[in-house]
């Protein structure tokens, strides 16, 4: 019993370090999964590695190389099941077996239905002990985009809201400047850099004229997607501006419904936007059909979308059932006012028992603000 507990503690500690290693790939490899690898004999680490970018060899290869002969009989810790088949010219199952690894401890299987469990099955059959599920929740959070989109085959959608403690995202005069503090703004910059696209509604463009820039990742701006029924976004909006004069123009997608005039579309194309026509096919609603839009974006290679507002878009995104995760950045301020905009608009539910449940909630401080997050699925 005592030995088991010690072993469990050891696995938790080593997996925590493996997740730390995986995070080194942060912002450079999204939407590929973050992969860390560590080799140890009991509590002595003999090799470490991580996937540095999507073109690099896997972390396991670096860890095995660093360990050399010491890999024999060692335990391999990985946050995600090693890639199956040949990846970048290397067969990881063969490498692991050739090195004489005795045991592999895995946080999560690769859920990709094409490969799920195959690497672990091959290793098990070759006599390697396999332990699964160590720090699985933490490993899921790290790779939530990949782990979701690879199964659902549509973008991972994350709803982000900055609000006052009383749930307001703007004042009655529509002022939404500086609700949250500097640490939160830095967090948002980092978060944007993990996403393929940032999405806002046209009223936010008209009222706030945001840049949506992404200082954390120069040269790799996410798509800016504007949900804009009638193509009312002004052609001189800041969303068309470069984050940096030396960088290329950011990619902008304007998604329209019914009623957009051809001359508006021409003007927006000249400003640098691409236009997608995605109305509700039943003609019941002139606005953009968000559920229909998701597979269209996925086909274009957009695997993750960060919805930053406003309230109407947040509400209809929830109603369309496309949201995977919500994050609320809560500032220690009260704005008040029945006319001030609340965080989530749309129709909302009629009865409390129909409310969207938020699962696996967690919370942390960002300066004087609070970040509260959870998953809808
Ligand atoms: N604190 C924050 O986190 C934050 C972030 C962003 C914005 N804001 C604030 O939010 C306010 C703007 O929010 P808002 O609710 O008025 O507007 P919004 O959500 O920015 O834009 C909504 C508009 O988008 C168009 N649209 C087209 N298809 C849609 C669909 N399927 N679902 C929803 N919208 C669709 C509609 O325009 P048509 O009417 O032309 O059809 C709709 O009126 C501003 O005051 C801004 O400052 C705060």
C-alpha cells in the first residue's frame, strides 16, 4: 500500500514535469498538439524533450537521444499517446522498443479515431507496461483544441468575456474600454495567439473599432472573422490594420447573411477582406447561420475560434450549440444600469432548468481580476 502511494506520487510529479515540457511548444505549434516526453529511473530523470514546432521531431526522440544508454529499463512519461506510424521519417514504437523502455506512463490516449490506442496496444503486446490516465484533466486542458477538433471535425469554439462583477460588458453609453486590468489584457494577447481565428459581431466593430491584434505572435496573425449580415463593417476599420508595419496584412473574413449589397462587398474586398455568404438556408432569419458556418471554417483549415463578443453574438453562439468552452474575466468593479449591456444576449433560456450547464469549472487570479472558465460539453 505504502509502495503504491509512493509510486503514484512519483508518476504525478513526473507527469507534471512532462506537461511543463510540453508547454515549451506553446504558441509555436497550435493547432498541433503539445507533446512533452520524459525518461526516468524512479525519481532520476535521464532524458527530456518536447515537440518544438509542427515540423520538428517528436519530444520522445529528443528524450531518448538525451538519455542514450540510460534509456534501457527506464519509464517513459508522455502527456499524449505517442504518434502512430511514421512521423517525420521516424517510427516511434520501434524507437521506444529499440531503446529498451520498460514502462510508459501516459496522461491521455490520442483520440484521433484513425490512430487511437494503436501505439499503446503495440507497446503492450511487445511487453512494455502501460499506465494510462495520470493527470488526465490537466493534459486535456493543455491540448483542449486538438483533443476536441480531431473528434468533432469542426473548430473548437471558446467564448471569451471581459466583464464587471455585476456582469456588464459595457456601460449604458456603450463604453467598454479598460474594464479589466493589464495582467488580463496580457492574458488575452497570449490566448489569441493560440487560436486560428478571433470572431466578433459587426456591432462591436462599429462601436469599439477594435484592432484584435495579437502581439504575442508576430507574423502569424489569427484570422479576424466578422459576423456581419449586411456587410456594414467600415472599410477603414482597425481590423484591417497590420499589428506591426513590417508584418503582412492580417487575414480578415467577413461572413454575411441576406441583404448585403454588392458594392459594399466590393469595397470590403478592396480593403482586404474575404467574404463568405452563410445565411440561414430556411430564410427564417436574415442573419448568419453560425452552426452552418463551423464546418465551412474547418474545411478552410480553421480548427479553433475565439469569440470575443459582443453580447448578441455570444448569445446566438450558445443557442447554435457551437460553444465548447467559456471564459469570464471578472473585474472588481460594478457598472450597473439596466441599459448597460450584459455579457450574454440573444434570447436566453425561458426556464432555469434549461440553462447551459458549465462543467469542470476552474478559477484563478489575473492581477486584481478573476478568470473563471469551464466547458459546455
Ligand atoms: N467586454 C467585452 O468582453 C466586450 C467584447 C466585445 C464587445 N463588447 C461590447 O458589446 C457591445 C456590442 O455587442 P452587441 O451585442 O450589440 O453586438 P455584436 O454581438 O457585436 O454584433 C451583433 C450583430 O452581428 C450581426 N449578426 C449576424 N449574424 C448574427 C448571428 N448569427 N448572431 C449574432 N449576431 C449576428 C447582427 O447584425 P445585424 O443587426 O446587422 O443583422 C447583430 O446585430 C459593444 O458595446 C461592445 O463594446 C464587449
